C-alpha cells in the first residue's frame, strides 16, 4: 500500500480523493487544508488537519493547491523523504527540487465550480525527476484515468498554450456568438447543438479537414454582409480569423 | 397525408429522407437529383427522377440543394401550387417568391461527409410567407426534431454570423492548437477531452461565466511566455483575443 497525503480541498482535490477511494495500491491517509470548514467532506473518510506541522509522513505528498501556494510548501514540509508532486499546468517541476524525489501530476481539463466532470477520460500528464517515481505516478494516474502521458515541463508549457487556443479563446468566441444573438433577440441555445457537434467532429476528423464556412469558400458576398452586422471588436476578430482561414486554405481576399 | 418531393441527395437530404420514413402525416413521394448514381439509395424506397420535367405534383417541394442551384429551380418547376421551401441558412426566402406559397426549412448544424449526425436535437429554423404554411412546416419539423424555431430571413442572417464565430472560427482555433502540438511533437488527442468539456460547459453556464485562463486572470508573465512559443500568425490571434478577453472582463494590459 502506497500512502498519500492530499493537500487541497478544491474541485480537483475532491475529484482526485473520490477516485482514489476505489484504488487498490494507493490510500489517502490524510487531507490538509488551512480552512477547517473545507475539510468537512473528508473528515468521515480519512484523517484531516489544518496544521502543516501535523502532516504525517507518507510515500506521496500530492499538492492540489493554487499556483501561488505551491512553492510555500517546499519550505514548510518537514518530512523530506516523500515523493512531492503538484497538479499544476503552469508551475515547473523544479519548484520542489529541495526534495530528493519530486514530480508533476497534471490533469488537463477545465474545472468549473458548478459543473461536474467525468474523470476517467481526462488525460493526466506526469513527470518526475527519476524513472522509479515516474512509474509510481503512472500507476497512480492509471487508478483514475485510462489516459496517461509522460510530459516534460517544456512540453507541458506548450500544451498550456495550445489549451489557451482550443479552450480559453474558443470560449471567448462563444461569448461573442452569444452577444450577437442576444443583441438581435435570438435565443443562444439554438447554437448549442452546433457548438457540441463542432467540438465532437474533430475527434474523427482533423480540424483542417473539418473546416467549413464562408472564409474557407472565399465567399466575399457573405463575408461583407456579415461584417455589417458586427460591432467594431467583432469586426476586428472576424477579419483576422477570416484572413487566417483564407491563408491556410490557399485563397486570398 | 401530405406529399413531398425532395430535391437533392446529399448528406442533409439523405438525413431528412431517413427521418421522414417514420413520419405519419408526411410522405416523400419522389426524390430528384441530376446524377442518376446519387439516387441509388432512394430507388428502392420511393420514386426517383433525374429529369425536372418529370417531377410530380406534390404538397411540398423540399429543396436540399447547394445555394447556387436553389434559384435555378424557381424557373424550372412547372407545378406552381406546391409549397416550395429550401434548407439554406444563407439564401433568403424570397428566392421562391414566384410561387404562391414559399418558405425556408433550415436545420442549423454542420454536416461533414464522414461524420453522421443525430437529427433529433438539431434545431430547425422555419419561415413561410403565410401562417397556414408556417404551421405545416412546424409539423414537418416536429417529425424530425424536438427543437423548432420560427426565424425570419433577417434573424437567420444574424444566426449565420453567430454560427461563423462559434463553429467556423472555433474550428480554426482547433487547427492552430493542433499546429502548436504537432510542431512540438505532442499528440493533439491530449486536448480532445478539454475541447469537448469546453463546449459542453456552456450548456450549463453562460460563456462569460465559464471564461478561464491567463487573459482573464491578467497573468502577464504567462501571457508573455506563451507568445514566445507561437508563430507570427498565432501571435497576432493570441494578442487580439487576449485583449478582447481583458476588455470584457474589465482588465487592461
């Protein structure tokens, strides 16, 4: 049995804890958070503490805290033989290099407060400063998901940029789509099935193959009539993305 | 029984035909297409023709052809008592105003050759030049989907622009995300679950609520480190969308 102390009680920490309840080789022996009330859910199921000095020795310290708190633990944890890993996409592995064994255990997903997530298909990106611990992290990840990737800190940074394009920026385009609908008194929900289909399409097709629309067809009449319906900000975005699509698909304005 | 002649044998026409096989009040009595081989699928199930002069009289002429062919039928169809409707998002209803009864029957979805689509949740936007025929189109749409919207030609144009943002442009951002991954030898599939979750999130949350990422947090350190990893085109897009998100969420560079 490999023992784990879990730091954090947020959405991700809670999901990880639940998934690990069923694990055979791993056991969460303690949960830490500085706020007592946040530990309520965990109290009945395992040992908990709000005091870093009371953290018990364990095989793995799994740190699911915010980016700015992650480095704080590097100094405050007394027991130095644990494998210390954090769950952040943006923080380098080296933040815990004052421990002998350290790594990263990064689930690549967008977590929102009011939306539950099915964990078993979430990719978990792992990294460790030695091969033995990388294998332990792989076993741990396989308790939670079927998708485990060995990813270096440099690759994780690249993944994070790509994620900004396909998630943060995409969500912003949804926001503009909603603004256009709302301003014209059209319910945005009409577009929900299109949004879901556009996303699920690229599981089967490459996004380049899946591209459709007036920019790809170089349909200038439609493009110009669209621009008339947009505000200044939207026109700017429409022009730049239309131009990019035309460049990629070999056509010019 | 309301009789229908279906014009077209493409993806949409085929989906519509299959859905209408189960209809109680409607029956496709003939399918037209100019290419004989495209009629193979339909031959065993109904009457077919490649000759416009052989088109039979019917209650509804349902035109699921490409935008540029739609107006051609306006002149060539001899039987003028049918309710003539097309399935296009971009063509105005008035293209068939030489008929007494005309309208639009527009399923709002992205159809790709190699990807089947579940029709029962696809919104169908209907429009007609009179109330009686609008109700007939509503009944027809309800045979296929539970989501029917009465949408004017003007609103349909707005919907089409919004669809460009949430589908065509979104797909282009997927393309850039894939390019970033491929260039750095990271499998794009790692991002698939994130893409699906980003899309399905906005069914429960408004996109404005769902926004996350460095632009929203105004995390300049991360933003600058991201820009270094991008090509010129991607930097342009990154900067403009980051600026827009910061404007919307009340922060400045």
